[in-house]
């Protein structure tokens, strides 16, 4: 199912350019393009912000209804989806520790005391990366429509395109750039908040605490180097609290 879903998504251009968890792309491509983006902003003497975010419980928090809707629009059959998710919901689960598996079990066919059936795609599910890539692509599209993106221009064709960041499954580097470092930092705060909220709505994910960090590089006018990091804005989200911004100047 995962291969069919991914090929359908690629044929219909439903996998976002930001998502590198797809055939033909590797984490090396992700790291290289991130570096090239930094060099491009440096050459243009623009303030540039990079926010590294990690999602807590990526595969364990996927909401089945949301995943089904995202996969149905790609042409995945209802039978395949029903078979996979019903199996996940009705599995008997145990807690594995260093001392062995627990004798007590949970889930199975009894949901009398449950608000909802167990969700998630589970660790080790081959369809997990495809499901998450499909869901995150929808979110990247929403962020672009809301204006949370950075503009790029091809050197040869002069074509313009927009990117929100670079992602490998749930590890995402969000980007923003501009002339004013404070405006860039505020814009990045808005992107991180929107990213976190959309992830919580569509998959129940939480942005991992203290991982969302903004680095704002400011063009240096009083030194021999054309570009240097003179300010660092750190955005930390703890639980359900709002983001708190801390600014530190590097001299």
C-alpha cells in the first residue's frame, strides 16, 4: 500500500517539495539544500532565520480519520485502509521493559472506558513514513497559502518558487528571511506556532519541548566579513504554553 500511495502522490504532485522523505531524496540532500539556502541568503545580505523543530510521537499520534482522508484523495482503496487501521485499533498491547513484557494488556476489542480507539501508525509500520509525508505535505501547502514561505529564484530559468523549509519525516527546518532581523524573528514565531497548531489538529502531534530554536543571521556592516550571526532568537514551547522568545546578542 505504501508504494502505491507514494507513487500516486508523486504523480499528482501531492508530496511537498519541502518533504525529503520520498523516493530519490536522502537526508544528505536535505542538509545540502539547507546549507545552500544559508549561502544564498548570505550572498544577498539578507537576515535569515532557521527553526529546527522535532515532533513528539510522530508515528504514534497519527489520527486515523485524518490519515484516511489524506490517502483516499490519492486513490488508496478503502479496503486497504480499513484493514490496516482496524488491525491497529484492535491489537492487544503490552508494555515492554528491561524486565520483560507486562502481564497486563490493554486495547484489543474492549473500548468501554476509552474515549476513542487507539490511534497512530505504530513504529515499524512500512506505511508510516508515507502516511506522515502525505499529511505533512498538506500542512506545508496550508502554510504557503497563508504566506509563511520564503521566495527563491532559479538562476537559469528565473522561475520563482516558494518553500516553507526542509523536512525529513517529522524533523523539519523552517526558514524565513528579510531585511529586518526582528521582523524575521516575529515571522518565524508565527510560522512555528502555525506549524505546531496544524500538527496538533491533523495528527495530535506535539512540538518537542526546547527543540524549536531560531537562529537569525544579520548582515554585518562593521566587520570584514560580508555576513555574520549577530543575534540569536530562541523560541521555546513547553507543553501547551505559548512560545517565549529570548534574544541574545553576539559580540
